[in-house]
C-alpha cells in the first residue's frame, strides 16, 4: 500500500487502545474491507485466514500488529471498516484527541539547572540529575521519594537513632519510588554516597519497636527489604502485610499496601520463575487495593508469560496504558511483548515492539538502567536485535 509511514500519533492510538480492540473486535467482519482497500496484502490475508475463528483474539492481535506497517491511510481505512463492520464503539476509541496546548516556553532548559537550584541533602546529586526532567511524572516521583528519605534520615541522625518517625519517612520514600530490588534498599540506606546511615544503630532501633508502635510495620519492612531473595524474605514480607491489615487505615503503610503486596509478589516471582503461580495472589491483592497500579499489572504479566501467554500480552498492553511514558518498565514491557509475539510466530508484532523498546530506552531517566529484559529479547528473537 503506497502511503507515507503511519504517524506516531496513530501508532500511539492503536497501542493505547490495543486491549479493548483485541478483546472486542471480530476481525472476520473487517478483513474483507481491509483487503479490498489494499490495507492487507494477499499474504497477510492468508495468514489471518489461517487462524481458526475460535482463536479470535489471536487473529485480532495479529491484525492490529500488521496495521502500523501499512502506512498512514491504513489507520483511517481501519476506522471506516470498524464503523461499517458493526463496531462504531471501537471506531470511536480511535478518534483523535484534542491537540495539546503549546509548550510553556518559560520552562527552564536543562543547561540552566545548577547545584544552587536544588536543596542540599545526601541525595542532592540524584535530585540534581532528575531536575531537568521534572515535567515527567516519573522524575517527580523519584525526587519526592528522595526528599522523603532525606527527611527521615535527618530525623534519625538528629535524634541519635531514637525516633522511629524517621524510619516511617524513609520507608515512605521507598514506597513513593516503588522500589523492589533488595540491593537498592541496602544501597540507599548505607552507602556513603546515599543516606550513609549507621547500620548498627539503625538495626537496634528497628528491633526495639513493639507491635503497638505506629512505626512497627515500617520498622519490620525496613528490616525485611534489604534481605536477599529467599523464603525468609517472603515470610517476613507476609508478616508486614499481616501487621498492616490488622491495624487497618491507622497504619502509616496502609495507603501503600498495594506496593507492599508487590514487594511480596516480586520476591515470590524471583524464587519461582519456572512456575510463578505462587506469586499471582500477591499481585491480585495489590490490584484489589489499587486497580490501576501499573507495577502490579506488570508483575502479573511477568507471571502470565509462563502461565498464560495470551493473558500476558493483554496485561503488558494494559500496563502500557497505565504507566507514564518514562516509567522504568515501559521498555521492559515492549521487550517482553517482542518475546511473546516471537514465540507465537507473529514477527510483525515482535519487530514492532522491539523497535518501540529501543525507542523507549531513549526516554529512560538518567537514574534508570536498561535491565535484563533486552538480553532476553535478543536471545529469543535475535533477528531484530540490531536496529
């Protein structure tokens, strides 16, 4: 189909509405029109026709993955096919959003950020790195988390490690930043270029708190979070959950219960990658407390990669709908989708998501790392591992 490439805005609309489109579309109702209008080639139509009707969602996903490669006219023709094929409610999902307001030209450029613009504190160097990106929700979240941790560290040091409110503030910072990795907890607490806390004195304070203390759950969590991933860490995380549930909304961690469940689920997942079913209840509980929690959806999708790949595809697309563009796991989700599509012999989808993953890497905040999902995608689908 001779046409200019599909615009980024149209690609984004298809991606954002991927889940409802793949769920509700009956592709046999639109394929003939798309073929008639040259959106689908003969080879594409044959591939779609080869998928049995009882695998409707798989056929829908393959069709949606083909569209971006067929030029910009394909988008409007697809909308027309939806309208005329009996799916006007799906066509409406693809209506163009109102154009954004012009950018604020008074925004301070990156080069104008200086150390004097950022308040002092042990994590100042991190906040300084993030300051140029403060328009990003992810950067604001990380800055806010750093500030909470610094506030807590100041309380601890000024009280000579006798005031548990400092622990509550530090834990709040970790919750805001959505930390999972046990190494990150240890690094932030004790490394000289971070909070640089006295490990022995902090340990004494943490172990001295009784269950009636408002800070008890926070102290338990801060004892547990730096532990290596094993059954001991999982058991301790379950204890944290029990304490929070017992105290209810009066517990300072109750509003972060969704993330505490993710810490538990993430621990169990790391211990059971071959059969992650034991991790699913924690992910489900996290979504019970916060249905739109992107991290919980991502963890559930990682579990489903083994347990139910079609569910994993829908869950990763759901995550991409929920997560801010600079979230550290956005590129992971695209790499995982590339893996899933390659396993299903759907090269169009695999190539599209590998390309998107590489694009999203460029949006990573300077404090985020690429991670291991890229290596996994290169192993499974090496033919697209070089741009």
